C-alpha cells in the first residue's frame, strides 16, 4: 500500500521533538462477556464472533500506523511500551496476542525491554495458557479485580467471584509474571468503610506489584447512571469517599507501596511505564475501535463500533490513500493549540508525586512555567495546594485532595493559539 506520513508530522515544530522521541502503543480490544453496570468504555458483549476479523484489521492498522509514524529519516519510530486495553484483552488467544505483537515489532522499533501490559478479567482468563501469553511477549498483567465483596461484585455486574481473583493472581505468578497490577473501585453505593478495608487487606495479602484504586464515577449512558437518576441508588458522599481514600493512602504506605500518582501505587520500580507516557503528555498511538492518539499536537480518534472499524481499515488498505486526515479508521482529528498543550502537560504532571520538572517544561516549550501560569494560579497559591522543591512543582498532600481546583485554573481562558 502507498502511504504518506501523518500530514501533521511535517508541520510539527522543533519542540514536538521532545514528545516524539518515541511513542507508546495502545491496542484496544473491545470484547467483553458481559457489560458491567458502571462501564462506559467502548466495549461490547455478545460480539466475540468478530474476534478474528477484528484482530486482522488491528494488525493492518498497526502496519499502517507504523508507516505513518516513521521518523524524519524514514525509519520506524521507537516504541517504549505496548498496552492491550479494553474491553477484555484476555479474551484473545495467545496466538492472537503474538500476532499483534509481531505486527507491532515489524512496524515500530520496539525496545527490547519494552513494558508490554495486557488487561485481564479474572473471569475471562484461561489460567493454563498464561505461560503462552508470557511467551508471546506480555510481561505485565493488569487485572480488573474491583472488589473482594461478592455482593458488590454482583451489583457491579462483574462476571467473577472474589475467589477467582485469587486463583487468577496465583496462576499469573505461577506462569512467571513478576509485574501484576490489581484494579479496585471505592465509594461504591452500599460499600462500608469496613468492607473497603477488608478488600484492601485481601489485595495486600496477594502482594501485587501495583495497585490502581479508582473512585467510582457515575458515567452518563450506563445502567448505574439511570439508577442514580431514578433515585434507585444513592451515591456515596464525598466525606466517606475521602475517608476510604485516606485509609488506602496510610495502609499502602505502611505496606511499602509508593503513591506515585493520584490513583496509583506501586512497589519500588514497578510504576506503570505506559501510563507515565500519558501523565508526561508524551506521544502515544492508540489503535483499534475507538482508539485515540496524541501525536505531534493532534488528537486523533478512531470510529467506535467494531464493524465500522473493520470496514474502514479494510477500505483504507484497499484504497491506499492516506494523504489527508481523517483517514483509515480515524474519524476525528483535533489540533491541540500550544497554550492548551502546555496546560495539559502541567495538569497531567501534577497528578504525579514527582510533579512537573521546571527545566523539562522550559526545554519543551521555550518558556518558563511560573511566568506562564502565575496569573491563573494567583488565587490558589496562598492556599498551600502547591509546593516547589528541587526544581519541581507538585501538589502538597492537601493539594492532592483538591487537585481539580488547581487543574481547572491551569486551562487557558482566552483564545488558544
Ligand atoms: S469488563 Fe471492563 S471493559 Fe468490560 S464491561 Fe466490565 S468494566 Fe467495561
């Protein structure tokens, strides 16, 4: 096929070099056995019959993206991390995972030590084939555990029991996975502090390498949203949610976990490298149905329905005209102005315990952080939400609880450039 580069790559300025030194690759697998009641991800139940066609389309899109993202010398772009997200990537066979990783290695210059993560649902995982998944090149597993309370798991529409979380985790360790994350949700309606504490204890008993703890968000369009709207379910109040979060902070610190991002804890050396790409606002290429990319100050988004995605990739391969965006499966292309990108870079970095490096910011944008944001942060600076030390600016402990107050002020209020 004949392919030109991403058109915007030629228009990118010198400073984009910082974010384009390498990319992270996100591969979306949109299949699920059943839809959880709180979920608004681009995932579908009852469509597993399309799995093979979908994997073939994704393989083709990876090849296409690799060609479009070539560096200035026409060489494959360096890739530091790969993440199979979903949906439920553990519904793919090890052979399908291997095929997609092979395509990624052909299309991009994937680092030998690249972090390769696969999300897994404890209720949709062939335990006995996990060694094949590892042999295919996956070196990190991220399991959606969500709770150890059976009633809450049922209420959420999860397809697994608490015991299956433990079995899946044990199987991952037995297969040699030494980098495993568990996801949990807190502030669930009906969840007491005691139930949350019990869930954390059972999680810690497994000694995972990484924990992601998310405050439940009631997303529009989900069954949960309509239950709340109809008064069938009451949301947990902010104070209760804050108590749960603060308990987790204390308990995980005592257990030796580093709280390196607002919702993420890791044992030393196990921070998620892929997600650090997002928080450092560096380039990523997101492929598959609904995948979105951030590349050279553009955000591209793919078509969401699975069948449309497969059809668009097929047409794109057949027609071979990629000289203008939107092209292929991409249906949206948003240019990110420099002002907005600076604000997003600052907002994302402030989610991290390490905060924002003032030197890196100045090198990337050719201007200093404080003169850029001083006026916008005027009213929150005296509140002690931010601190500066060692050439970095970060949220204080108090500021972490009120991060949104700071983030909202960083956004440009006038015309973006
Ligand atoms: S398994 Fe994950 S992606 Fe699938 S419906 Fe549940 S929360 Fe959504």
